[in-house]
C-alpha cells in the first residue's frame, strides 16, 4: 500500500486517543510482508477477532472493481448504440422539416438552373455539417466531464463513508483520453448524420419544379 508521507502523520495511539477524545477506531490498515501471505493474514485476523471485524483484502477490492468495470464496459456499446440511433432519428426529423419548410425555395433554386444533384449535394452537406458540429460539441463536453467527474465523486466520498473522519480514502482516478476512440466516435457520429440525410436530400432533389413553386 502506498502512503503519501507529505499528507500523513504517524503518532502513538495514546496521543491519538487524547486528541480525538475517544478510544475507539473503525479502520485498521494491515500490511503483509508479501502478496502471497495476504490471504493467510486475513484468515488469522478473522480467527482472532471473529465476527467483530470485517476483513477486506486489497485483492478483493481490486477484483470487485474490475468486475464492476467489466459490467459497465458491457453496457457501453448498448448505450452508445441507443445514442447514435437517437441522433440519427433526430437528424432525420430536422432534415425532413427543413425540406418541407423550404419547398418553395427549392423550386426557386431549380427555376434558376440548379440541378437535382446539386440540390442533393446541398442537403447532404447540411447533414454533414450537423454531424460535425454535434460531434465536436459532444467531444468537448465529454472531455471536460472526464476531468470534472473525479472532483465530483471525490467530494461525495466522505459523506458516503460517514463523514471526513471515517473516510481514510477518497474516490478519485486519473482520466485517460484516447484520441483514437474520440476520433472513432466523431467519425461514427458524422456517418450516422450523413446516412440520416440521404432520404431527405433525395426527397428535396426529386421535388417537381412546378409543384414546388405552387407550394404554400
């Protein structure tokens, strides 16, 4: 176990009882000589104190942590898929509304000589821009929350463990931002919005010139 000597004070237990005005304590840290003897030391403590104490080896905490992390990682693809589906449907609705609100404008553009493929390209570019702006904003928000969450979770740890005096550890972590995953998420986001814009763009390109000009 690593202890930061700059933030730690070692005093005799008699002085500790005098300062805190109590003779009880609720946590004792026991360091084994090597990793192989951890389980043996834990069993000896359980044998000596019985049910009066709860012994939790660091190995068990690590295993629990990795188990929870594995479960969270298994949920991430489902959450991400749901988010991309929602983003695709939102983009589709926005693009369809844009087409319906600009039917007369599309007719005027066609009357001025704009061809169908140019109208198609115009709406496809609009969809790509929506995806790019959304992915950039989402990446910035995610990047910011990655560094804010350790402070938020760390501030809740003492209260969850019974107050500052009962919390010897603070829940904290060092965030790691992988540029590859960030770039992959942005690429998928742009691709989803692009695919969601195909039908609205095709619908705009196939509008009849006369009907579009008569549209109210």
